[in-house]
C-alpha cells in the first residue's frame, strides 16, 4: 500500500479546474496560488477526505518563491490552520534520499551500483545476483512487502510496533511457506529500497538513519526535514498534520476477485502517531513543501553528488518494459531512474515529478524545467483508488503563474 502514485495519468484533465478572480487589478502571484489551493480544497476535500493542503513554488534558484496554505491540520474543531510549521510524511518522494546515500557512498568508493546483494547481504541467497542498480530502478523482480497480508495485519493490530528492516524483508523472502510472484522488467517494490539501505549500512558501518542525516538533511540545511527508522519523537509528531486512511481497495497480493481489503479496518483512522518503521528507506521521511522543493532543486541542479553519480542517478528504465530508456516519448511515455520519475504529461511534454504516498499523506513535486518552476504540494489523506487528484492542484498553480506565451 505504500507504493508511490507515480502515475499522473489524469494530469491534464485539471486544466478544466478554473480559478475565479474578482474583476479589477490583476491578482498577484501569491493571490493566484492561494486561490488555486482554496479552489482545489473546496472541490476535493469531500472526495479525497483531506482537511488541508500546503504548497511551495520556486521560480528559479534562488527564487523568487511563493508559499501558500489552505485548510486545517485535521478534522477536530480544535485543529489549527495549515502553516509553514506543519509537516507531512513524504512517502516515496524520500526514496531520493536513499538514492543519494547510495550514490554518495559510491562516490566515496565504499560500494558500486553494480555490486550485488550477494556481496553485501549474503544471507539473502535467493537474490544474490541482483545489483544495487536494479534495486534502485525497480527491475529486481523482488516482491513488495507493503502489499502483503502480514503488513496489513501489523498496520491494523500493532500500529505502534517498531519493525526492523530485516522483519520487512522477511515478509517476502522466498521460503517453503512464503511464495510471492517474481516479476520481470519493471515492478515497483518498496522491498528494493529497504535492501539498499541495509547495504548502505554494511558498507559504511553506520545506521541508515545517521547516513540520511549526515549525507542529505544536514548538508542541504533541511531544517524542517526529519528521518527516523522507527517512531518519531513527540516534538515531530505534534507538527504533523493528521493523516487519514480512506482507501478500501484490495492490495496487489489479494485475489483479483477480492471483495474486501485486508486494510478495511484502517478506514477513517488517523495514522499520524503510527510507527513509520514500516516504510523506512522506502518512504519514511517527514518534511514540509519548502524543504522538499529545496531538496529537489538541489538534485536536479547536480548539487548533491559528483557528475558521474549524477549521470547514473538520471538514467531511466521504461516502466512499460524495464529496458534502458534514453528519453521518454509518446511511444514510451514514462521512465523510472533511481527514485525519480519522468513522464510525458499530455501537451505539457516531459517533466520530472514524483508523488509519494503513505497511509495518510501525499507529497507531490513537479519540475517544469523549461520555465524553471518547481511546484511542491502536500496533503493529508490516502484516498480511494481513482480519487487522487493532487496533481490537479500542481497544474492549476502552474497555469496560474506560468510565464505568458510569446505571440
């Protein structure tokens, strides 16, 4: 269930989301952004069961920038408004942290993307020939622990339990009583990133939590970004918006004719205080839109790793075939690199973006490179399948502030 919603298939449908302004003077950029957020929230809150949305838009580096918020942090009358201090779980947008840790470790000659699981984690003999590169670009064929009944039972019955990386991997490791389908080509699996973090720990001799802080959060000055492999401190939880699970869909490993999801008991639950140990390196960071935006600008500007590793970071495989993909096209419109996604978004062309999702939060960024505009939005639910329109908010913002088209 922690899989990122990396499909913006309906992205262009929102061009129909119109923002009305009062007649008179042309609204300022902040006014346009605020109106776009409020219009999105008014339309989508009843459908996606969210209570608020936050956005940060950078127009070039170092700026200018626009920051806006709408709604409240939760469903209680006592919950305050969304603000700059409000945090959201990043979900799989924080897979880029894991990629950065691996690539920086490679640059320091501690490992290579072509190293295998067998070299670093010999206890997993069934996967011994799979390289780190294939873990990060989702071509390993390893099953996804977050779609299993074991994971769902833990969410429902033991939401405060801190799980180890080894426990997560054990949910899908092949045994006589544990058989999940092995895939070929591209297949999204959070297990890949848990294994990558375990390799990073073996290569460095440090906990993965410390590596994220030392190699990502501290060097970039991400003061509102946090990463823990287990339960977050109370001071961080207090800043989190309340997050609501509202998705009745069956999981990938339930029968195709499934009538009731393993996750049904979670419906309506506020997951803010649950242990995030179930996601860890696959999507466990917490942040605000400003920091996510700053981080992704640094990634795409090549400021995080040396040129060799930057080139490796952006090398894509087709999400359709799993084969190397030099560039996306109308015939092959979506590519996955190392924790990053590029896709043809209708008439808007090719863009880097990612939408990460946890049980009660969503984080989306879209980089409009031709205009040097990077938009980040965050909200507080996992809605029913087919109801997610967070990308509508990002496109509405872009349409409101994009440079005028030359005649």
